[in-house]
C-alpha cells in the first residue's frame, strides 16, 4: 500500500528531535505538526516572522494581525517570539533552523530540487522556498513518487526550473524513504506492502538498492 | 512644535509628491499589516507607471490589488503573487511586468537599501532561473549570487502605535516587511492605529526608530483576513 498523506507526515515526524526549531512548508508538510513524538519539544517557525507557532485560534482568539506563512490565522505558544521578515530569513539563511520539510515537483540524484514553476502554467512565485533550500542544513522533501500520469519525480536531472541546486539529501515519498549520496538515490525504507520492484520501476534516476530494505511500520 | 514631529493630518498630505513612474516599497505579508489607507490614497491620486516592491500584491479589491484596477502598476517585485484574478490577467497580457524575487532576498534588498549597502551576496537562488545574468562568486567553496538593493522614492508602512516623532511599534506578525520597508524610502510614510506623545513609548520596546519616518498619520483599518482558520473552543 502506498502511504497516505497522514502516514507520510507521521514518518517524517520521527526525524524530529527534542529542541528542534522546525519550518514546515505548505501542504502535506503542515501535517507533520500533528505527529510530534511524545516526550519531545519542538518549535515551529513561520517565515513571515513567528517562532513558536500554535494551533488555529478559537473565534474569541481570532486576530487579523497574527497569521502564518500560508496566510492562515494562528496563535502563539508560550515562549514564542515575533520578528521582522529580515530577521526571519536571517534565521533561515544563517542555518539556525534545525529542520525543514517541504514539497517538490521533482528531485534529482544531484540533490537538485524543482518545486516552484512549471513553464507554460501560471507562475505564482517561490515565496520563501529558495531561501529555505539554499540554507537549511537538514531538509526532507515530501512528495509522491510519481505524478498523476505515472511519471517518476525522482530523476537523473530535474527537467523543471530549479528551486535550489545540490541541497537535498533526503526524500520521503508515498512508496519509500530515500537518501541522496554520490549521485544516486539510496533506497532506505519501503512503504508497508510495497515491493522493491515497484519502487525500482517508478524511480527514473539512478537508484541503489541495498540487500535489505526494511518496511516502515505504523 | 518640535522639528521631530512627523504627524500629518490628511492622506493627501501623506502621499504628496508621489508622481508617475516612481518606485514604492510597501510593508505587509499577504494582506496582514498592509498600509491600506495609503494604498487607497495612491489609487485616488491616479498616478501611473509605478514600480512596487512588496511580498505580495494584495487580493482583488483590497490592498495593492486596488492599484491594478486602473493599471497603475507597471512593474511588480514580489515573492508570491496570483491571489488575484486581475493580477493574473495583466501579467498574462504583458501589461504588468513581474519580477519574482525570493522572500528572504526581497527582505534583504529592502534592508540593504536602508543601510546604505548597494548589493549583497546570497546563496539563495544559485543555479535557478532567478540567478540568470547575475554575478556569481565563490566563498569557502559555495556559490553566491549578487543581488542589488531596492531603493525607493516612497516607502509605505503600517505600524500599530507610534509617538509623534515616528518611533513605532508593530503588533504581532503585522510586523513582517514593515521595519525594512520603513528604512528603504527616500520618503517614508507610516500609518498607525494610534499616535501617542513622545515619552509614552518605552524606548527599549521601539521597533522602528523615528529617524526613518518622514510622515506619520493615524488611520482606521479594516484588517481584512485572507484565510480565516479557526478551531472549535
């Protein structure tokens, strides 16, 4: 079985460590916040200038002046701080954010990522994604293994315009968890019930398959 | 009155001197913390051919989006756009030039302008389409792209509270790009929810010192919400 969106978030959440400052991209990455392992504390950074993002507000708490990077109304947790966009990106560019999770259209064996523009389609912009991928020391990309037409999104060379070059080392898809090393994807784990053969057939980029590829458990 | 008093009493006065073809930097993220009345004043003035640098371009009928209605914007410098149909139309037809700029680079372009730094190197965007034609330099084995500051004729910003000298405090994430925008204008116009007397703000709590602010006006704000997300109590 391929992983559900929730399972993908759950698997990535296992990478969280106590004391991490974390930036979650829009979409599936946001769900990671629902699966923080017990007994650890993490703080979420929102690049519009908030460290210590809390849950959505109640009707009573709703405040137009307090939003996240997805422009949704949010709250702050105890111990939060608020700052300017330039301070926010100093944190990001300076490598102070411990862990970043974001989506992508394509990733390749050189660690290149394409996530912001499809030529010929409406281009809305990169927001903070180029800053995040250029600077974060510890990034996981969450995406489906193949697009809706069955084309692999794990390639030898990204076909779409890049968001960042040589910056991705880890990818979690609905089929597998992979790492990127020395110009190849390395298959580390597979989704429960998904065969190595299926992953091989859906990975266009160079793939190294170790003798033993454990199944994820949920 | 003191030579440091920045208060003006009308929006006409606040935006006086803005003419066709000028460059404006604007604070705000989405439609949070935007100088909504100053934007409406620009619409009323009808100036055209503007270059505007702001993270986004408002929504249809609110924020910077209203300046699209009479095609007042020639060039938009932003990190994320397309929350409004009019923007999409004018971009597709080529009437509106759009320079997409990474969010951190945009913030730094404003900060640099205010700090007298003409350009800076950043790793952001290296190897991507936005680095095309830009100077690249290697430091300690990594590649960095040279990005230039955005100096503007006018900066329009929104703060929560300021004293008459222009010392200002922002509220929550309505801060966003406002502090950098405030430093980047030849003329910086700030609108606030409340103006107090000098001495009423704790100097250690001031976010933007009054030196950056040329004109200050008190307004009333709609504070529209772009994505209203709530949980049940």
